[in-house]
C-alpha cells in the first residue's frame, strides 16, 4: 500500500499538486468538509502518471515537523521527544526530514530554529512526489506508523 493510500485510509486529506511543484491543482478548502471521492482520487493520481501529492496537516490532528536540514533533525532526534518518536513516519525531503505525528493537542503552526511546524491549514509533499529541484520524497522506513503524542 502506498503512503498516499495509507494516509487517505486514516482520513487525511490528500490533494494533487502540479508535477515537480508545490502548487495545488484544486481549490482544496472545499474538501475539508467533503473529502474527495475515490473517482476524484483515481483521476488526480493515475497509476501511470506523473504527479505530486500533498497531505493536508491538521486533519485528524496530523502535525508534521518540517526540519530544514539534517543537522536540525539530528539535534532534535537526540532529545527526549525525538527519541520517543523514532518509530514514527519520517520522510526524506529535499533538504531535511518531515516527522509525522498525531497530536492530542493540535499545536500552533509556524517556524522554529531549523524548520517549521505544519499544523492546521498547511500541507506537505508526500512520497513519491518530486521536489522542484528534482529530489524524490521517500519514506525513511517503509510503512512506519504515525505515532500519537500528547503534544510537541
């Protein structure tokens, strides 16, 4: 099962982006209340096509910590919180790592030193999307779960 399918099955809104960009191809706000149909998903993400996809954060309290570089991620992963969440879904990005978590308390999104927190109303590219500079997003550990935490 692909990450797109796994996230969709968890109730996370997945939206289509133009290939090799971060630009949405649909006005996705309407899908927050009325998720896309299976037909729309098949149209957006054909098995033989080139496409980018994004997971909308905040849905089902999904939060993604977006580390801008491996140094920032490495420093965080050696903290108590980082160590406790080593088994959660992590995605290699163009510059760093996305760490996926379900949070009981949805944090405020925004920047921090070394990255930013994607919370309500944000989105992140998911594998196998291609970054505008050519890097393919990939899961660091295939089929890792998304852990639930109280807060970040």
